[in-house]
C-alpha cells in the first residue's frame, strides 16, 4: 500500500531522582525526611551540626539506602540507631546525596 509498516515505540515515564516532600518533627520528637526518588538508585543521608561543614556524618543505620519505590523516608531518632545523640549545638543540617544515573 506504499505506507511504512507500523512501528512499536516504548513508552517511558520520567521518574525524578530527588524531590523533597517533607522535613518535620514527629509527635515522638524524631525528625523525619520524606522524598521522591528513583527506584534502584542508592541514596546516602548525612548530617552535620554546623555550617559551613568541614565534614558530614553518615547515619549509623539506614544512612545508605536503595529504594524500591518512587518515595522513601528517613527518621533521625537521635539515638545510636541513627545520629547517636541530639545536636550539641542545638542545630542539625541534613543532606541527601545520590549518584546521578
């Protein structure tokens, strides 16, 4: 018929690599961070108690995670399970790092 044969085109969906959804204290006094992420991408959550920071600390537990969904979260409970203790300065700063695909 003189026309090109049908071509199959795969549909792709863009999934953001990082987008902060919320950062707030819970009713239990923990600090919770929720973010959109890309499944299969490793994320490292770090903290420092002063800025500018000369060093950033990785959390003891769950500091590095590879989410399987498009959203993830992290909670700092200020115990040995996370950052070890509340900030000595009264302030805490967080950052989330990931390796760009």
